[in-house]
C-alpha cells in the first residue's frame, strides 16, 4: 500500500492531566502516516484521488487545539477516527510526542493505528 505522511507537525496546545498542563500550553509533535492506493493519482495527476496533506495538517492542528485533551491515548484514538472518516485512507497511524513532559528525554508519547473497519470508526 502507498503511503502519505506528515512528520513533525508542531502544535502548541493544552494537553495533559496535571494542573499546570491544564493552564499552560505546551508543544505536541504529531506524525501522521496514511496508507492509501495512490496509483490513480499518480497516473492522472488528480489531487482528488489522493489526500491533501496541507488540509489534513490544518484539520488535525485545529482539532488538537480545540480539544484540550487530557490523555494522549484518547486524543490519538479520536484523531485516527476523524482522519479515517474525513480523509478516507485505508489505514492511519498517529504518533503524539510531548517533548517537554519528562526531563532528559527527547519526548514521550503514544503511537496509535486504526484502519477502515476497526470498531468505533464512523
């Protein structure tokens, strides 16, 4: 399966369960990997046969900012569902990285994958 990716999307947002995380925005780094057959797009040059990664990036960023999620896990599942429903890939993998959450690390986070047909996908 062909892949479309967005790597290192930086979103400054409210994310976390600690008191200071509920009031102080922090960076969240988002990687998105989509699986979709891109052969027709490659032959025709028609963007409608692919996924517009600029529109995808803006949609994900605005959802994260508006959502103000407490857990990365819940945000990851919700983003997978949203992307599957609105952008129609066969499969999506989201990596959410909080680079300032734990001292002496490059970041901590989650990676969540879902595909068409998974339970709880609209």
